[in-house]
C-alpha cells in the first residue's frame, strides 16, 4: 500500500477542512483499505472520521429512523429499535459481508462508495432516504449518480441517513456466494405515499424500478409482477451472471420480496 | 510517522509506526507476533482475525494508527499459564485443521461467536465463519471443533 498522511479528525469541520481532491474520508475502511492495497486508489491524505462521536448512533422518531454515518453494520443489524421500526433494514445489515466486515464497515461508507452491488443503496431508494451532509440534505434518488459515483463534493461529509418507516417492506437478494455482494438485490417498500422497488446489483447504479412499483401500486401481490416485462438492456453481464439471468432474477426476487412483506 | 499506545495480549505497547501500517503489519513485523497470518491481505480470507476491544476484526484491513488506545487480543493471547484455550483444545481434539494456515483466524473468530452465542447450531457456526476461508476445505471438522468447544466453555 502506498503511504499517505493519516489524520484523525476531531469534528466534522476539521474533517471537511482537511479534505482535498486527493484525500478520502475513512470510516470502517472495508473498501478503502483493500482498494489502496490493490492499487485501485491512492490518496495523499486519509481523514479518519471514526472518532467523531456525533456521526454514530441510531435514532427513531415518529416516522423516521436516522442512522449516523459511522454506525457499523453490526450495530444496525442488532439494534432493537431498527428491528422494530424497519425489520427489513436490520436484516439487510445482517446480510452484508461477514461478521468481521460488519464489525467495522459503516453505512455512510457503503453509500458514499456506491458500489453497484452494495446493499444499502437499495434501502436508501426504497425507504425514501434523505442523506444529511455537513452542507445539505439530499434525497436518495439524486444522491446516487452512477457507478461508484455520488453527488458528494470532496469536502462533504455524510453525517446521517434518515429513512422513512414504511407500512411494510422486504429486501431479498441473490448473494454472490463468496463475497455476499448482491448479484441482484430487490428492496420493496410500501409507504402511505407510494411504493418503491430499489434494485441493486443489476445495473451500473442502483435504481427505482418504476414498472414494478406501478404494477404493485395497482395490486400489491406477487402475481401482479407476473406480467411486468423486465428488460435486460443495460444490465450487467459478468462471470457471475448474464444480463438476461439478472433480469429474470430481478423479477423472481421482487416477487419473493412482496411475498415476504 | 505516528506514535500509538495499545494493549496487546494484556501488555502495554508503545510504538512509532508509519501512517499506512496495518494492524497485521504491526503485530507480525514490529511485535513479532506471527501467529496472526496474512492470506489475501484484502479482508476476504479471515486468516488475520484478531479481537480489538472485544470484537473480532480483520487485522489486515485496520490501520494501526486508528487503533490508538485499543485493546488487542491475538491467537498468542488465548492460552493462559501454558494451558491451551478450550477452543484451541477443541480444534486439536476434533482435527479442526489440516495445513493450519487459516487456524488462528478460525479460532479467533469462533471465540467471538461463543461470546455472543453459547450453543450455536451447525448453521449458525457456518454462517458466522462466512469470512474465514479454509483452502484445505476442512470445514466439517472446524464446525465439529466449535461445537466441542461450546460444550466445554
């Protein structure tokens, strides 16, 4: 791993001030550190935000669950509050990577990285999340802009993610058997205001499948999905699955999610 | 360079390290605790699992600089007064290792499992050991060893 200057920021202001176009914020480091070791990324400055207390924690209030950016997957998975308010979100966290990754990896890191096969971005889409940074609040559909891309500026720190509590929801994924990343993952959430179907793993970036959501709005049952055509155009093809297979799996797992709601 | 003070297997250690030194590097190259193995070096194989502040983590993917003030337990810290930890005993008894490369990580991960779940089922053990890879594919006896340890602990 190429060397860098390590900084441990005491607050968000300091973290933001230290940031440049050649820096990265470090929370769990579960992607950043391996990426640096593999030569996929290198930075002059690594700004550790783990010790900033206000960035960690889970708060449930009325209609929303707010999770601090450096809250670990294991904390979300085992939180009684999350299990009660949005059980599907706790289950999603429990299915990320392996126990040691969940003991270090964070929700903010996951969504800032926006890996096309990551789990949390689909939750943000399905649960109408608002991403709060030190500068602004961003709705999930505008936050994720492309493969490994978000609308975050280099000095912008995610502080918390605020999820709307749905009436019912379920996340179902076909995991890669080795990494547990989603070959595809479908997050169905039924809110009073409408239905979202967040799909991850299928394309270069997470998206809300409007056709599936439309069909479910008319009739919230898995049979309503039978007649929805899922096009494989624009879907990923790799050693794990072809685009046609992914399209088929999106439909199958959307049905599974509706049945589990 | 950064100066850090941590506790390793109950002993206070104060060292000057490079900013990019990983915990696995600190343990093996600076403290000569070579029981912690480095396999993939990218947090997939689990050979480097140690406990930091009571929780199992992959030491190849933690910067030593960010662990200032932490308590670390490695495979060398499990035995006490020359007596193997029950998990180590169980791995020996049930032939839970073949080449032995993954064993330190397996043992450290399994010890963390039993802290939270006293009598895990086969499936729970297999799910927990998701992040520990044995290239000899000796999983069956590893699961048997964890069950044996659970009955003794």
